[in-house]
């Protein structure tokens, strides 16, 4: 019985010693998020990811907004 009490006391002391530094840590404040612009730049790179039926490998196509518009596609248009 004495051995059990000693093991229990050692376990509690060890757990308390580990838990105290974790509780004392503080997280830094989150970095401010820049506000999105309403009109994207024509040089902004926009990528589309498409999964082809029958394939497990998605294809990724990236162009600038101006290049997409030259191809007749507005990648930022709402559906």
C-alpha cells in the first residue's frame, strides 16, 4: 500500500510539473489580414484546378487575368 501511495504522489507531482509551463505559455496575437481589393490586377495569376473524369490526377492551369480574358474566359465571374 505504501508503494502505491508513493507512485501516485510521484505521478501527480510529475504531471503538475509538466502542466505548469504549458499553462504559462501565451500565444502571440494573430497577424492582421490585408483587406482584399475590389478590382483584381490584370497581372494577378489565377489558377484553375480541374479533375478529369476517369483520372485521379487533377490538372492545374494557371494564367494571368489578362491572359484568361484574351481566351474569352473571366475566371472571377460569379456563376
